[in-house]
């Protein structure tokens, strides 16, 4: 059963790289990417639980990690609080510590970015921008959705000078699409999962969110050429203004322009139904793993309690 679940998790993580997501509805593709990132994070959590609770009870682990720190690294072992402890005592904690540090690092970076955005808008932003947006006195070309809790569209003075009326209206509606479709929450959740699951190969894909915002703007009767032109002009900007989502997206400008000008053609019913089945299967797998996690922790604690006592280095010396 465990092997079957592991195979299913690996297959689900690889799925975004196997399906032609550009031929799916953007939010369907975004769901597949988000679930794959969540499974990466859960896989790392389960590995950390295995290393912490179950691996120490195995004989090979004991044979490989029975050495003392002060024997392997005499200077380190005698000057740090490691004397009397085995390598295995520290090794079992490393995956959990890595996950904790990754989560704290992400939370700290998110909080700092949010504070920087609030400070920038409070000190520099001017009201009265096009279509209810805020204007920032920055010479670079920037149109972006800023803030997570109370998002707003930010337009730089450089964008006002560089864009014509059609380009400006299309780009603002693109960012309004990010806000209306709640992409900021998907992006934050995806980045959190990526941080926790960074040990598993793979990565996030924000192109689907940009495609969704592009289609939102085009549904407001904007010319695809005007939006494409605005994306190209924003793509060369190097502004340091902090934002949540910007017009140029994550750098996949060429792919976005190709899909934008081709009308982002959809795949057939077979592909659509396959993707829907994959989303349901991935969601079910995630739910099952989350429900099973407390049981794994309880079983691991019981395994440690029933394991033979660990003989530490000072016991050997005695």
C-alpha cells in the first residue's frame, strides 16, 4: 500500500511536466500545478517524519551513525554541546529543521515584502490613476497588482508615458483580472509549498495565472495586439518597486505572446476530461495524506517508545 501511494505521489508530481497545460483552461492548469506543489511539500513532510521516527529503529542506520561527534570532529565535538551524542542523534533532526527553516524563511520574506509594499504605497502612491489605479513616480514601465489582503492596481509614471490608451487599458484590466480571480492567494500558497518541498525536483509555473489574466482582459474586448505590445514594453523593465503580480509575469513572455496571438487554443474533450480526472485524483491524494499524517506521527512515536534504548557516547565511556 505504501509503495502504491509513493508511486502515485511521484506520478502526480511529474504530471504538470507531461500534460500540455497550454491547451487547457488556465485555471485548470493552475490547479494541476498547485496540487503538484502541495504533493511535493507533503512528500518532504513524510520523509522528515520517516527519518525522525522510523529510520532510527533500523539496524543499518545504527551501524552508519553510531560514531560520536567528538570522535569524528574532535575540535567541534569538544567546544559545542555535541559531546556525548552520536551522529544519528543529529541526523534525524536535520530534515525537520530544514522544513522549519524553509517555512520561517518564506514567512519572513512574505512579511517583509508586504511591509515594503504598504510603506511604498503610503509614501509614494498617488490616487487618480486610470480605471481606479494608483500612480507611483517611477520611471520604469510598471503595471502591477500590489498587496495581498487589499489588492490594488499600481501604474508607474513610466507606464503612463510609454503606453498608448489601448495598451494602458488592456494592461490595467490584466492586473484587475489577477485581483478578480484571486491569483495572489494561489501564488502565495504555491510559493509556500515550493519552499517546503524544495528538496523534491520540480518547480512552480506562473504562466497559467498570466494566461488567465490575459484572457480576463481580452474578454473585456481589448485588442490582443495592444495587450501584447504592453507586455513587451513591460518585459524589459527592471523596477525595484515591490509588487505581488506584474504585467510582465514570470519571464515567459515569448510563450505568453504566442498563446495570446493564437487565441490560446484548447485541447479536445479527451485532454480536458483527463485533466479533470487528474485534478480530482490529486485532490483526493492530498486529502488522504493530510488525514493520514496524525496517524503516522502517532505510529512513529510508538515505534520510538518501543525501540531499544539508545546507547550514547558517554555510556560507552562509562
